[in-house]
C-alpha cells in the first residue's frame, strides 16, 4: 500500500471503500455471467491485484463493470458480454 498513489484503489485508504466493494461485486458479477454461459466455476478463485482509476470522471458502477468485464475476459467470454450505461454502467450477456 502506497498512500501517495492516488491512481489505484487501496483498501486501507478512507474514501476507497466504495470502490473496493464495487470491484468485489463486479468480480462476483463476472463469475455469475460465466456461470450463465455454462462455465464450470467449481474451485475458481478471483484475485483482484490492481484497480486503476481516475477520480476526475469515475462512477462507482464503472469499477464494478470493469471487474465484471475482466472476469468475463479471463474466461474467454468477452465476445458474449456487453457494456451499457443507463444511470450507471452495467455488464450483461449479449442477445
């Protein structure tokens, strides 16, 4: 943890808790999307190693969506999910 680093989310810094929670929720969303695509998730563990952000235009939903997209990409499902914005970013299966 580097308190001087304000370009990445850090769990122990006040104000970042909502973004940590969003990243964790997004990872869970990504796992759920993978399951909906028929991926066997037994024994799968997601590890978030870095969350890069820009505070000038950041929306909490962007962190959540980015984490969901990263998990989908890790499972090779990037072409089966889509990003949308309506009162916040969301990731869902494409039709």
